[in-house]
């Protein structure tokens, strides 16, 4: 029986250094060879799906925390941030010195200090883990390199916004924007305390999965999802089999039907094997 798998990226498919364990890569490829469907289901926008991720091979993409759906290059759904709400956000973050970048399918557009801030994060991680320099640069440096500076930040092509850690408490940001955005803590731990993401309200990974399986006329009874972050909770609760990674946040584990090992302990491989996907 054909099964449908939805795979988060950060903290699930890739580890904290942004690298895909070989066992996870092989598991996705073998599951597809066995006739099952595997979809990316991530908070990242399409511009952040770097070649090493797409080269694994997937049947489609749910991106921007549910705001974008693509199947075989057909765009099924694409929600965007309202320009008026974006103007409020840019003014507020600049006033409070919060570094951020806007995510669109065509690129990542950075605030004035954002690229410098991410470069400092990467350099700090390397100085603390010099033996992992190669992995860190491979996994996190692409975030820095792809950022575009000096562009207009009041745009009509923005899917989602990511903001880096600052002295401004996350709760203050959440209070400011909760009526206009879905506000969650960042799924990239390296971005620091008080970092987070803002996306289109009422849209999340579960709403996108529902739209996708209806579009493909697939049965919910055959759906599986893997995640580790707060923005994975709705997804894990919606599918038939929601599996939390061993490195998942406690709230995510409580919401899941099952818990596998961490990404670096072959968690994807072990769970795919358990459920007969490979």
C-alpha cells in the first residue's frame, strides 16, 4: 500500500549544523524506490531549499510553514504577506534593532545588519567546535551567502519572515504581531534566544497537508509526518502517524503518536524501517 510521508527539514532531515545524515538521505530515496511518496514540509521558503536538500529527491514541497505547495513543478497554493503588515513589521524591527530577513521564492532579503549577524553566528559556532568547521560551513553558511542586501523590504512577494535573537523578548514580539501573523519561535537553534518566525495567519503545515492530499486524492489513513519543532505540532496531530524526533521539543513529543531517535542517531532510518517504508 502506498504511503505518504511529510518531512520537516531543520532538526529533522538535517541536524543542528544543517547537514543531512547519510542514513536519512538513503531512507528517503529507498522509500520512494519502494513506491511511497515523500514530501518536504518545512518552514523554509523555496529559496532556502539548497541543492543538497533537493538533490535527495522528493515528490513535492510544502514550504513557508504551509503557505506554499508545489507538486511536480505545479504551484498548488501560494499565500503571501500583506504589504501593510510588512510595513509595520519592518518599522518595528528597525526601531528595536531586531535583525531579520524576508523569505520569498526568489530570494532572501536581509535587513541592514542581518548578514553580518549570521556571519558572526557561524564564526562563533566554528570557534566553539573547530573540529566541525566543514559541517558548519556546509550547513549554515548558505543561509549567509544567499542573503540579499540593499533591496526594498516593503514587497509583495514575501512568504514568511525570520528574525534573529536580540535583547527584545520573544513575548514582546509575539504580543505586537499575534493579530497579524502566526508567530513561533525559530526552528533554527543557532539563530539564538528570542529568535522566531512570522507567517500568514491561519496557515500552517496541517492545513497545507490537507490541501495537498485532497489535490492528489490521497487517503489520510496512509499519511506519516516527521518533525521536531513547535511549528510541526499541527502536522503531527493531523496525519495518521505523527512521529517526533528524539531531539524534538517536549511539547512536540507529547503531541506525537511515536518518538524515534535523534537525527544523528539514524532516527529517520530507524522509524522508516519500523513502519515498513523501507
